[in-house]
């Protein structure tokens, strides 16, 4: 037997099609007696509203757009974005939504991207972007599409975002290296366009300043988040007349390149160069010795962003909401110091694994 339509339900209940739609979508503007009569017909015939019909009535797709950073090499070589997407997808599924991913939005012409957003294939967007002056938030606002950002731009008035305190995370890591006796500590930064790069550099600078260690720009390298960059930066540092004894890498992927460079020079981590990374990716368990790193809660960041967005969609919650999640310095063997630690500092923690 074929599926009944809304028109069939309306005819059997003796009401209009719009009344049936209001009952299906639980709108209050229906008299109780009429609502009950429509619901009885629906129950008697086992009617299930089609998703497309419901969308036409409610103007809701129950789809969340997940806009990921651009540049495929960065996206696919750094699993932190996949972890964030995992958190978004998990919460979306739990709440009856579907997540739809968009990658490399800057590869699209501005007009095409703006048209894509205005087409309203989704109810709202989780935007993974910590880039200065990213145009995407402006597009979303112009299209009147609710969004929550993972990452932040201090010069942009994002209503809702989820982030970590990159300054304090790196301050904790570099302070740990200083406590181990290191005075010449190098740093590989991330892309200059990303706000976290500046924040992580600031944490490095503050830790040195507090310890009375002069900042030596010869020990700071511009990075691009790739293993190749970690390799070339480490090669440069190791050729200095006075090479560093420790290095902080702004992500684990670049740290993997550092390890390769150290080994090719006949040296060892941590004997000749203590090393700390950032992210605590599963993939870096393949690095030997085991990498000391800052654990970033990627899945939780995605989950919190999705929850904030769905709350905005379901309850029209447009209150200002900024969530800063804690990080953990996970001490393993690459820093040359390995013991139980329970120190908690600045909303993050230090632990031994």
C-alpha cells in the first residue's frame, strides 16, 4: 500500500493541509480537539512525514555544515582536524542531525562560495578556523546562517567559539624544559596567518622572560605545520655555532620532521636535543622516543561546538558564549625527563604517561 500524503491526512481528518503541517511540526496554533483528530488519523494509518515535505514546511534541513581549513596538504596531513570533525559528527548524530563537510573554501571564488552559503543546504555551520581576517564569518553573517567557530580571531566579533589557551599551554611546556636545565630552547612556529601561531610564540616568549633567558631570534623558525618544515628547521638549528639543547615544535607533525633531522645528523633525542610537540596525535606514537607533547582535546572541541550550534538552532540561543577548554602537557621520553607529575597550572595539567 502506498504512503499517505499530507493531503490524504487532511481529507480524512476534515481539516486543511496547513493544519496537518502544524500538527506534524508541533506548532501551538491548533485547537486541542482538532490536534487530537489529526493525530488519531496519523496513528491509524501509520503515517510518517517525508523528510523533504517536513523541510518545506519548517525550512529546516537538520544538516550541519562543517567548514574545514583550506589547503589540502594541511588538512589531510594533520589529523587534528579529523578529530574535531569526529566530535561534530558524533553530537550531530546524537541530536538527529547530519554533518556535511566542506573543504578548502578559499579554493572557491568569492561569488561561488557566497552563493553556496545562501543556498541553505544546512541549518548552521561549525567553522574550523583560527585565521586572522578569515572572510568566511562575514559570508555566514551576510547569509544569516548561524555558526560556531573552533578557533578564534581576536579582531573579529564572533558570537560563539570554542578554543584552548595556546599561550598558557606553551608557557607550561617551555617552563618544563627550563626546569630541566635548558637555556638554549628553539621554537618552530606555525603559519603566520593563524592566531594560534602568535599565541604559542607568546607563551614561549613569556616562559623565557620569566626565567631571565634572553630571546634569541636565531632560535625561532617560521613553520607551516608540515613534517618537511620541521625537518628543514631542525637542520638549520643543528648547524648553528651554538645549537639549541631543546626545541618546542608548534605541532606534532613538525616534531616528527625534527626527529628525522636529528637522527640524520648522527644525534639522538633527547640526549642531544630535548623535544616537545603540540596536539598529542595517535600517529605520533610511532615517533621514537615517545613524544612529550601538549594534548589538545580535538574531539571535545568539535563536540562542544556542535552542542553550542544545535542549542542555538533549537532554542534560538544567541547569547555570547566563549568556551576555553583545558590542555595537558603529557610528559614522555623525548624531553629527557620522565616521572609521575600531578602539577595543575592555568586550567591545564601536566602528567606522565
